[in-house]
C-alpha cells in the first residue's frame, strides 16, 4: 500500500519554511504530503490526514469579536481551512493543528481566541523564540502526555494569540506558566490534537517528532480502512 497522503495547509506565500518543515517531519514519519493554500486545493477524498500549520492571525469576524489591534489576516486561507475541517471532522479524518492550526480548529468548533495575550495578561514577559525555552505542563491522563511520554517539557513560542473559550468537544491538555492554553485534543476522535507551539522546528527532539509519527500512524489506519470499504 502507498504511504498515507497528508494535506499540509499554509498561506500562499508566507510561512513556507515551517510548511516545508512540516512536510519533512511527515516524510520522516513515513507519509507523503501535499501543500494546500488558497488557489491550490485537492479532492479531500484523496487524503488520509489534515495538518493545519502556522501562519497569519484568524479573522476576528469568524468568532464575533471586534478588532482592537493591527493584525495580519488571510481570509482566503481561513475559508479553505474551514472547508477542509468540515470534511475532515465529518469523515473522521486525522487532524493535527499547529499554532494557527490550533486556533482555527477551536474557532471552527465554536470557540474563540485571545487576540493578544500581552494585552490581556499585563506584565506577561514577551517571548518569541524558535528554541525550546517555554515550560508547559501537560495533563497526565491526556493523549498528548502519552504521545510525548512526559507531563512537563520545554517548547518554543511564536504566538501572540491563543485559545480562550474552548470549542465543542475539545479539552485543554496543556498550559504554560501563565495558564495560557498550549494544547487541546478530543480523545473520542481517531486523532484530533492541536498544539500552540511548533514541533516541526524541534527537529532533534524525539518526543516532539513522535507527534508526527503518531499522527501518521492514525492516517495510515484511516487509509487502510478507506481501502477496505
């Protein structure tokens, strides 16, 4: 059987480096991938998993908030990812959200976002780093803890927005030291995990790369079931 095919979403011209690193991580884990962006889509019936990567902020109109600061949005990408999520969740497709991916997943499921964590949490130390310098605590009984095989670790941090109220079916499974949500999941799904950091940048961290391996294993199972129907 062919390798499972994963759709990796990105902006048309931005965040290409992380999109390519996501594809590299998936390749290492045994999957093929295709990059989707506004203007380039595919038949979702051909894919075995959906990875929604990082990038621009989510349009606040999607979660009924007023814009109170300058943000860079990509409404075309929002629409594309929402359409993909509609298909993925309807057909139990494995879904892995990274940074922006966690946020659009939460909004799609009816949740909302903190537009700027530094405005909401006065005195919060600004942190923007690709290096694993932020400590997070992971709920011990979560799927995420089982994947990472740890309940506390260091991750990178490149976000200024974060999940606020949870969307339907999601459970918070990791926080940072400021109690900002760092990961969510739905344990009833085949694979529905979303993290606020960028594991694709932690190339040499075996625990973080296990997120991709576990995701690909779920996509392979989906592929096998799809071909036996």
